[in-house]
């Protein structure tokens, strides 16, 4: 669980840099 959670946080940081709202859907798919 921690691995998935940390991975999601890393993705969210990348999203904030790219600022792509569509990528949020990718996070849900990964989870």
C-alpha cells in the first residue's frame, strides 16, 4: 500500500509541473 501511495504522490508532483488535468485520469488507471 505504501509503495502505491508514494508512487501516486510522485505522479502528482509531476502533474503539478506539467499542469495537465487529463493526466489525473492516468493516476486513477494506475491505481
